[in-house]
C-alpha cells in the first residue's frame, strides 16, 4: 500500500506542496514532485493543511490569496471523491440546493454582462446584485449552525475561519458593487473589475463548500445531529429556494414542565424556570451569556433579533463566534475583564436603519471573582430621540 494512503504522511506532503506554491514555486515542477500525494488528496486533507498553516502563523489573508491555486491543482481528485450525498429534506440537501440556485443567479448576471454596455444595463444589474445579497442567510446558517457542529467533531477546525473571512469578503464586495450601481455616473472599467472579483469570490465559495466542507460534514456529523441542524435552520431564511415544510419538534413548554417545580430563590424573590425564561425573552434585548471559560452558555430569544444565534453555538468558544478579522477585539475584552482592568465595553452601529447599542459586562460574584461576560444588544433608535418628559399614559394617541 502506498505510504500516501496514510493521512499523516499525505497531509505533510500536501502542506509542503501548498507552502511552496504560496512562496512562488513553479507549479508544474511541484505537481510532478508531489503527484502521489495529490492523487490521494481528500476533502479532510484540505481542512487539515489550512489548519496547520494557521498554526504556523500563516495569515488568513495569505491563505485566502493562494488557496484557489491549490484547489485548482486538487480539483479533479476532490471532484472524484466518493461521499454519501445528502438525502432530500435534510440540512445539507438544502444548503446544496441554495448553492445551485445561487449559481443560476450568477450565470443570469453573466448573460446581462454579455450585452456589453454596463450603463444601459445599470438598473437591471442593480436589481440582480441586490437579489444576490439574499445569500446572507446561507452564510449565516453555515457560521451559526454548520461550523459549531464541525468544531465539535473535528480535531482541527480553524480552517473554517478562512471560509468565514471569505463570507465577509463576499458581503463587502456585493455592497461595493451595489453602491457603484446606485451612483448617477459609473466608472465602467472599475465596475467590471469589481464584478469580476465578485464572481471569482462567489463561485469560489460555492466550489469550496461542494468539494470540501459538505463531504467532510457528511462523514463526521451523524444523522441525529443533522436533524437538529435542519430544525435550527428554520430560524433563518432559505436563500433563493422555497421554504420547505418544517419537521415537527418538541414543544418548549413540555421541555420546561419537567423542571418548573424548581424555583430560583433569592433575597429579592423567586421565579420558576418558565418565568425566568419568559422574562428574559420578553425584554427588548439580545442577551448572550459566556462563562469564565469563554464558552457560550445561553442566549435569549426576543421577538426581534439583531444578530443571528442558533442553539448550535451553546458550548462553543466565543472566539469561534466571530470572523477572524475581529477576534482580536474579543480577546482584548475578555483579557481586560478577566484581569480586572475593565468591567464594561460599548459599541454602537447602524443596522438596517436602526441604531444598535452593544454592551459587554463582566460578570463577577460577591467575592469579585470573574464568572464570565454578558453581551446585551439593544435598539436605541427611539430612545435617542426622546425629549422633555412624559408622565401620563399615551395609549390613546
């Protein structure tokens, strides 16, 4: 049996090949040198070698810039890789269907572009690119459902950060193109460059999902977990496809009934588990609790969420809940809270026309010991506009 059929040796050689490609090595010569390893490459190998590059302090930016060259070399073998395709009405099945519909949308835009005159096609292109932003729900389902489950199953999973970063690149690129198309005068040459880069990025993401992420997921995640993932996916939109029929699930009230006899007793009162949960979910706030070990332990479910959350993130390291470009901010906050330097951190932004205040508070017990973080996000648009006083009920207005 070839030694390249053993994962450790194969990945080591594939890593060497990839690193030499990234540093300007001649492709033809390198392919010949590492042909046996390339002939046995698997989707899981791709995740492993990217993870090893990250561990070796190769930047996510560098990996993103070179990974498509490597995948192109591996393309045939990855395409020929045998894996069990998902059955209908399953989590991966609908992610693949979304990709197929997304590919069609991209190809439809290519037809418009072949007309040759971007200015005359501007309005048609604007509508089409705005339609493409619906892919957001697809990316969010990956980030908040698929990635957490993969993190629990894979020994090496930091390569997923590269894909999350590519999601953010795609989001930014679509915004840039839409903004350019909304302008009165457009720079056709610049717009062509931006659209070309967008197509390379978006088709590349589809390829990476189909060739690498989905085959790996099918091999390491069991059927029961996929059922849970499918249920959780209904918290989000289905991109470019009709929403399927939602499977039946356990009633939350029945789940609570088992422990509602237990009371949370404090010196300021007592509440049942149901009352605690209803109180937290009724507040017009997004609340997320992270423990002292940086693990997500709870999030509330208000009627209107500002940021996506899924049960899959429970137990997840909070640093994995953020794209790699912003992880350093999370780490800085956690470190300052843990060592007692700070107790709060605040951010604010405009999101879908609403002014959102995001606050982080260190959780400490009566001994001043650090016990975690609570994140609170709130729509303060109306609050910012309040003036004067109001002491009477105004329901009749």
